C-alpha cells in the first residue's frame, strides 16, 4: 500500500487511532471531534484509521498486538492517538503490556514527554500557588529500565519463591534521553534541567545515569543543571514547584513523578503525554488509565485527551492548531464548563462538543 505521509511531504496526516479500554473509548472520540474541527477551519487534511485493540479483542480472539502491526504503524501512519488500556477482566494486564509497552519499545519511542502545566489557579491542591508557579516538563525514559520485562520466578508458588525484575540501562539509552532534555531546554530558552535518580541505593544502574549526566551537562554551560534523588524530588515539587523547568528521569520514576505532577495541575483528567521518537511515527495518549471506576458513565474528563491531541498536532508541525486546542481547554476551565472530577456537572461529550464548537468557530 502506498501512502503519502505528511512527514514525507504528502498532503495529509494519517493517524492510527487506538481508543483501547474503559474511558479510553469515551475520551478519544472527543479528541477526534476537536481535531477535525480545528483542522477543518485551518483547511488541513487528516485521515483517521481506527483499531479495536484492547481487552474485548483479547478476550474474544486471544490477540493483543496483531502480527505486522508495528511495521504497519511505522510505515503507513504519521502518529498514533491512543486512549488507555486496562480492564478488570484481564488481571494480568497482558494486553496492555503487549500493546502499549510493545509499541513504546518496538517503535523505539524513547521520549515520554509529560508536561505539567497549571491552567487555572483553583485547580492546584497547593496553597497559594498560581498558574505561573506550576509549569515544568517531565521527560521519562521510555524504552528501558525496570519496564523491559527481564526477570523471572524461581520456585514459583512455594514458600521459598523468589521473584527477580532487572533494571536494564544502556549508555546509549541514558544518553539520548538526557540529551533530549537538555536540547529541549535550550530550544525553548528554559534555564534549568534536573536529573533525578536513586544512585545512592541503585549503585550500578544509576551510577551510569550519574556519569552520563556529568559528561553531558558540560555541553550545555548556559543551562543550570542539577541532580536530586527521586525521593527528594517528590518532596521538592510539592514544596516549591517553581524550582523546575525540565525534569529528566528513568522509566519507573518518570511514571510516578508524572502522576504526582498531574495532580499539582488539576489531576489525571487533564494530563497529556507524547511517546516520541523525533522524526518517526509517535504515540500520543493521556497520562490517565482506563478508570474502570467511572467507565461507561459518560463523565470522564476528555480534556487530558484533547491536550494530548494538541501535543500530536505540534508534533505534526501544526503548532498554531495545537495552540488553539490548548486555548479552548483554558477557556473551558475558566468558564467552569467541566466534568465532575473538576467540580463541574458536564458530561464527556458535552465538554467535547463545547471544545469542538469553540475551536471551529474562528
Ligand atoms: P486511572 O488513571 O485509570 O484512574 C485513577 C483515578 O483517576 C480514578 O479515580 C479515575 O476515576 C480517575 N481518572 C482518571 N482519568 C480520569 C478522567 N479522564 N476523568 C475523570 N477521572 C479520571 O488509574 P488506575 O485506576 O490505577 O488504573 C486503571 C487501569 O488503567 C489499570 O488497568 C491500569 O493498569 C491502567 N492504566 C493504563 C494507562 C494507559 O493506558 N496509559 C495508564 C495508567 C493506568
Ligand atoms: C502510564 C501507565 C503505564 C506505565 C502502565 C499502564 C503500564 O501507568 O502510561 O503511565 O506504567 O507506563
Ligand atoms: Mn502511569
């Protein structure tokens, strides 16, 4: 199949859509509405192709990531818009590991970019903090660390059982994510980069992070570079988030600190992310999961997914359209046109319709 992708100078962007499970299926259509609306008024073309990969398909057919899927996505799509995976009927989380982690690893999406930005003062649980105080980017290493699945059981299901999970860190892997963080800071005139690890306890894996960081920071003398252990970082982002512009850390710590950051800026319902390999097919998803506790009720907040769509448009080179989506989200928050997680009484589709109308009406 020959397709003219946007990144190859083609006329339109081709987007694979994987809504997934639970509220992923509810919020993703709202993002698509918003994207269609903003691009229509900008006269840009986009094509969406939906894939039903998730718990239902896994339970029905035993298929998680279909064979050939990775190559198809890499060759035929500019980006992937993803909802969430996770279903109480699949306690092993096998399908999520195969699909989500599988795509992160196999597409080599080494940057997990998770911006933390407070859009309205009333949304932060921190006392006396305002929108200018909570604004930083978390870069989470996304292809290595404790997520690679190297390990095993010994004497499983006996009283003597041993479980091992290896933390795998390569010099190339550590170097490319730390370099990405510094380059991002330089490009955006941000003054500070903080690398966080646990090198006082993880004396091999994180010693590598220390050595690579010390070497790379010399190439960015204009940037104030700093190291904090992850436990201290967790404390400091709460005590005074103004200290941070860019945070770079390993896969697991990035997972945790990005949920903490999300809460400082209004909660998981508002947090976007991009799983990126610059120049290649990349995957965009809200930070939140499938939220089985509210799935099917039509009350999930779609704004995290819509901000995620904004990141995807930026990635496609359509920054002004991405900015229009962010402005519309800011207006919805200002006017309190929001779902119950933010104290409102609106439904998922109501908020989605409001945003779509707003971004189309210019
Ligand atoms: P979760 O993010 O699904 O939910 C945590 C809490 O935040 C819940 O109370 C939920 O109702 C609330 N919440 C999350 N998103 C919201 C939204 N858009 N609007 C309103 N409220 C929202 O995390 P969890 O409960 O720990 O995990 C549920 C499932 O999702 C698990 O199977 C987990 O593995 C999976 N998960 C998947 C992803 C992903 O696909 N990227 C991310 C995190 C968790
Ligand atoms: C996330 C999620 C995933 C992760 C899970 C579902 C494996 O929590 O995207 O933050 O830990 O990366
Ligand atoms: Mn997470």
